[in-house]
C-alpha cells in the first residue's frame, strides 16, 4: 500500500489485548462486517453486531442498560435531548385522530409541543387541571391514547397521585407517561407505581454536571420498540461521547441525590420561616399541599425548591439579580446551585390564563439546590432577599 492508503487503514479498530474497566466511547459512524451473511443476520435480527450508530452504538447501549436497571424496567432509550425524547415517544405512540391528555401544569416545552405542533399532524391535545388529575377516571375519552404528566411538577413542585393515574389508564387501555426528571429514579420509581413509560431530561440529574444535553425513555420492551423504530427514522440519537458522560454521571447519582435532598430540605425549611418570603413550595414541607402524596410515593423530596418572593416580577427580578452563589441560569440538577425565573424560562410565552392554570406567578423563583455547603447557600439567599 502507498502511504496515503496505509495511514488510513493501519492500527484502526479495537485491540483484543485491551480490556477496559469502563465502556469506551465508540465514536464511529459505522461498524465492520466480515461477510455478506453477517449483514443478513443483522438485518433479520439474528446478530448482536452493530451496523450504524444511528441504529445502535455500544456506548449508547451501555447507557441504556443502566437506565433500564435504574427504572426497574425491561428497556430504555437514550436520545439527543429531553424534548427529543418527548417528541419521539408521542409521534411513535399516537396517530391522526388520537387524543393526548396532558396536565396543564407542565414544562412549557412539552405544553407547546402538544398544543402547537402535534395538532398539525391531526393529534388532538386536551389539557386538564390538577383537580382533574386527582379524579383520573374522569379525564379519559374514547379517543385518548396517551396521558402525559409530571410529578413533582415544574416549577411549582405540586405532586400527582401517580398510582391512581396509572390505574385509570390501564383500565381503559391508555398509555401513561410520566416525566420523572425532577424526582430522579433514586427518589421515585414510577414503573413500580404502574406507569407505562418514564421520561427524563437526562441533561439534569442523570448527568448531573451541566455539560451534556440528553433525554431518556424507559418502559416495557413492547412500548419501547416502536419508539426505537421512530427514533431511527427521526434521527433523535444521542452521540456516543454524550452517552459516555451521562453513564459516568449515573455512577454517582445516588450519592449526589442524597446531598441534593438534604440541602434542598434545609433551604426550604429556612425560607419557610423567613417573613420576607410570600410562599415556599417543596414537597418535603409538612405545609405543602401534596406532602402526603409525596411522602407515599417518593423516597426523597428532591433538589428543587420554588419560592415566591412577592412584589410581582420586579420583586423576583431584584432577588434574582442579587444572588452570588446561586448562578442565574436555566436548567437544573447539576452540582452547582442555579436560579431561574419561570416566567422568563420554563413558562416563557404562556398567557396569563395558562400561567394561572399552571399555578405560576410573576414573583416566583425556581431554585435548583446544588451540592455546595448549605450554610453558604442560605447566606446567599439571605442577602439576596435584602
């Protein structure tokens, strides 16, 4: 071979003498076969080989196995973002003429997807209140195919009786999907409560270091398989390097969530005693409207705290601008503490009526309580309240 050919082909591929402790990053678009018969075996489902990274990749497959184990279910998918996971699942599970019932108190990106985009494909949205979700038998119609909900809800941290919603859906042959991002699989196991599919923005707690955008779905193989087929067609795949980072983050998830839980509880208890604060929403507080539900279905109350500082948008903006340790940023679930104003981020673009249905006010701030020393976090909140 001439040098230009040699340099392309020499010393490529895996080494049989190197057995890694951790799953390597298989940063390759395609995989090699020795014979046509091997390709045929792959195409007919009689091979464990990989063909093309849009269809499957060893690094991504390793992450998916971890996700399935964490959620206690048969199968899982890793996707390019939480929104990609939501979109892929709903397009795979519904068709024109179907209805999606969704909580009106929901992440804004999910609301806009279901309300604004899916109707263009003939899929009908119907949004229901938290009171409606408390009577799940009453929210289903003959056309309902999927019920999509959150618990705890972004950003108000209201909680839904997951088992009751799941039971009502099972009785009517409706697929239930829960966004478990805020709780994490450490604090809450929706599959064990009867939910069909769990979704995560893996960008948040699953990764935990604010450096990867990813999504996840977990559920029984019979439901994940059609979503996987849709993922291949839509191309909502996760890059192997990102999959490696999320899988690495999962190894410390239990330890991180324990600290998130403890810090958030301490912050919420301190804020609840401060007369400068109008309201504090945290499921672990006895005064939270859904504390009994949260206690029944959660093992920990999470790292998110919602605080209403009063004074309208101007009061929230003053508090927000004065923070020093809490960084002013969207997203959540990282090791560092963040603050966002829901009306500027997760609920941006919602009408006054939609905000009211979601229980969101202009003076709310959403705190993602990180892993710093909790005394420093409380001191920062103290000075920011002024």
